[in-house]
């Protein structure tokens, strides 16, 4: 499948990206190569092969959750430039449109 510069322009517009003519040409070529490679992979018969997210067979490598004491408020707010009794102060940023 061939990706044209017009296709790249359409996607760039949807993603709110400003691309140069050189970038459009490069991306069109690269995306066409990717789709060509995927098309080659589609030629292989994968009937009966289970989809995998990892080839290592690992299911869950995360540790179990455990309850631990939280950081004390004084220590957590030690470097805050401004603070209130129970937290730090964030400057209000509201712009008129």
C-alpha cells in the first residue's frame, strides 16, 4: 500500500502537526515501507497460533501490593516554596479568553 503526501498531510492536520515538505516526503516513504512490511507478514499462515504480548511467557512481573506507612506531611512538604497547613500552594493560573 502506497502512502501519499496527501495522506500524511491529512494525518498531520488531524494531529495538529506542522510538517515541512521534506518531512511529508520522508514520512510518506517510511509509512509506505512499514505497511509493505506488514503486508509481507500477512502472507504467513498463523492459524492456530495464540496471540502473545510477550514471548517470555511471563504473566505478571509486578510485586504484590502491600500497605506501608506514608511519608510524613512535614517531610513531604519540607522543600515546598509555599504551603498551607495540610499541603502546598499552587499559583492560580486562569486566563481570560
